[in-house]
């Protein structure tokens, strides 16, 4: 076997698969090292993709040429668009997936991908040269072999020195059925990385035939679902049979059982040292923190079309098995539920992401990149976004080309990167729409319009897919022009129709775009009338019609948002050398210097967003950099 690569990926989860695909697609000889190749692309926790802000991340991954959206569409068994009744900035797509099929499709796709090799090894340590500025040369495996590489991307997920907890039972492993990765943590510490300890959890899995469905509420998917991928279209769509999820609730009895057993919880007795996710807490944490609530919502989610397992979303737990069974059986509809697998918590090592550039490359180790939960994040989508960016930049590094980054005004991926490298993560980081200052512009419906030209320039988005994008963009341009030429005249027929819709009649001619700004108006709902007046709705796809409507209804707000983003970007992108001696910058306090030295921001924008950095300090820094530039 040839064990000499351009880019080597350690870990085959959602970050690793995106990184491996990106590097290979960009022409690099790529290797993907996995403890168990049969688990590549495996959904370790819940069987869902997307959700609030996470749907935006998948759409952006797809727009750039990534593969998470494609694989979701091939394995989705229910689609739901969240916040569909609210404004477009917070609408997010979500899909239940067939877990086994998601992994199988990913493995099949990657195993045949040109330039990519799947390597069934355990990477135990990094190989590098140099001390003051180390350079990665590859990895060493458990059997003593060396795999050489010009760039290495670590996507170890929850596996580094990982321990699983169920009550006071402890087992080494990053998830049920998979052992932990032991050597990498020490190797990273030897390179000077500071490691932290985080925790995540998973709920019990129940047998589908043991649930009383007459007592729970059915939750169907959308009648007319939209795919995640802009480009990897399948026919027919949806690809698979669609199924229901179900809703039930905990109750006072459930909470009493959990409270009575706090002394058996490894989280509350100090056995677990790692910090868990604040926004996705365990059921015991919910009961303790929200003691005023007498119930919590639970979603019963099928894990696939051919499995008997039901994922009980909302009761992640590390309580002992007998306690789990007792409190689950107190829940309506689950009185006789049979356990396929008990819940558990996983404690694992992560790095301080402030040691990374916004490319996800290490600041002090050449050729080394990190992506996924090893950076302190939670969630498949956050991992995939980081993996894509790390894979792209590892490939660009190998090619000797300029790095690729996204700003906070470019996309949610840019927000994610900026948050991590500036602030790190003292708890598992999760993406929310509220984290994005420009969320009205950074919508999931326009991710392709924002990012696909970049993906094509990088070589990630194929020419065939880019032609699909150009066709949509041309349709949108033509549609925007045509709607502004369409007119509503104040005649009897038109006014009669307007009044039938519960609106006031018009007295003067109104152009189509102005009329469409009315809250009640919709191209999709009233397409027949718009067609009658000269706007041929049938010539445009559903996605283009939605885009026309959003751009017109929110035109003023979007323009203001873009102008604000452009103004911020002007100074934000001024580069700060990583080797800058802050002692030589006049006017900075010792506190400011200390904060800048810890994080070593790459741009003025990053420096301005650091906690404790005053506008005056940013101004002094800018003046100093401009003076240095003039001297140079």
C-alpha cells in the first residue's frame, strides 16, 4: 500500500468525510484514517440533520460543493421546515434520516471517489520536525507504521481519551461499540496544545413495537418538502418513504424518580469532570435547572425504515440502567417500553480553538488542521462545516495557494469559525441564528447565491452543478425584471379579486413588485392571478419564486443589512501579523496586551470582537499597523 499522501484525515465522522472529500476533489492525494471503516459517516447520536441554524450550515456546505446535503436527501425519511410561519431569516430545514443508510451511502460514495483512500488504522501520534516552528510530516499508527503527509487534519470527534458513563459504570470508548483513541492527546500536548475536557450525552433507544402510539401525538413531516441539496438532485423526491415522528412528555412522577437518584448521577457526584452542552442538557440537568417545570417535551424519532430502534430525543442521560428504565416507564406511552440500548454520557478531550487560525489550521504548527468536536463544538452540521473548511485549506496549503476563509457577513460558517478561534469553547458550542448579526441576508434559501461562485472557483463545485446555479441565477434575474413590469390596474375585475382576498381595492396602477410587498400576497398562492396579468409563474421553479418574493418583500431591510456588513468589512479585513510584538504598540494597557497575546487575532475585526478590547485600543492598533505598512 502506498502510504504517502498530500492530505491525511484522522477520523471518519462528519468533519472527516467533508474534509476528505474536499481535499480529494481539489486534486490532492488524500487518505482517510479511521479506527473502523464500517463506521465512516455514522450518525453517532440522533438520527436527524439540520434544525435551527443547522439547516443553514448544511445548505452552505452544499452551496460550496460539500456532500452533507446530498447524503441527507438520499437517506431522509421525514422533512420539516422549522419556523415556516415566521420570517425567512429564521426558517431552517430539518430531516429525520435512516441512520444505517446515511452511513452506507457515505461509505459507498467515498470508497469510489478518485484520489481518496480509506485506511483502516488507528493513528496514535503525530510525526513532526522542528521545535520552535514544528512542521507536520504525518502520523504513526498503533502497529508502528508511519503514514507520511504534507498536511494532516484531525477530526477525532469524541474519541480522544474518551470514557463512557452509565451510572458509575465506566467504559473506554467514544461511542457504544467503538474504542477510544488514546495516543493522540499526548501527542498534541507534546506539541504545546492545551487540552480541555468536554461531555456529551445520548438517550436510550427503545423498541418501536413496545410504544403505545394511541397515547402519543403524531408529528408528520411537510406535505411538499424541499431538498437540502441545491445540486445533487434525486428522482423521485423524496427518495424514501416518509414516516411520522411522535411527541410525548415527562411528568411530575418522572421528575421525582430522577431527583431521588441524583446521588447516582456521575454528573452530580463529580465523577464526570467534563462540561456538557448548556443548550442540549441531560434530563437530570433539566430537572435540576428547571425545577419549576412539571413536564418536558420528548420526541420519539425512528432511526430508520429497517430498524426497530426509536431515538428518544429529550432525555439524554447517564443515570444507572435501572433508574433509566424506571423513569422512562413513568412517561405516557412508554409504560411498557423495551430498551434496545441504554443512554450514556461520553467524556473526551478537545483543544482550545483559540490556537487555530480562521482556516482551522494551527497557528504554531505548520500543516496541521483541526475540525469538529475536537475543537469544542457539538452537532453533525457544525462538524461538517469545519471539516469542509479544514479540508479546503489543507489542500490549498499543499498546493502553495492562498488560504480560503469566510467572514461573518459571508455565511454561518464564517460566524462559526470566528466565534471558535476568538473565544474558544468552554462548553460544547452550538450554532444559533441569533449568533449571526446579518441573519436576514444569511438565509438558507440564498446560500447558493452567496457561496456557489466561491465553491466553483475552488474546484469543489463541478461545472455541471455550476450550470444549474447559473440557470437559477438567470431565472431569478429575469423574474425580478418581469415582476417589476407586471401591473395591477384599478379596474372592476382586479379590484373585485383584491377585495375577495380581504384587501382594500386600489385607486391607481400598482406595479407587481409593489403589490407583492403586501403581507397577504404570494406568488405561489396567487400564481394564477399574476400569470393573468403578465407574469408567467409557470416559467419559474418554486425556489426561484420564493427567492423573488423574499427579495422584494424584504428589499429595504436586506439592502440595509448588506450596507452595514460592507461598512464593517472595510476595516475588519486589515491583517495583523501573528508574530506582531504587542509591546511595541503604543497606547495599549497591560490587560489588552495580555488578551491579544493569548488569542493572537488575525485581523482588526477579530481584535475588535475580543472581550475587554476597547475601541481606543483597536484604533491604536490600526494606526500602528498603517504606520508600519507605510514604513515598509
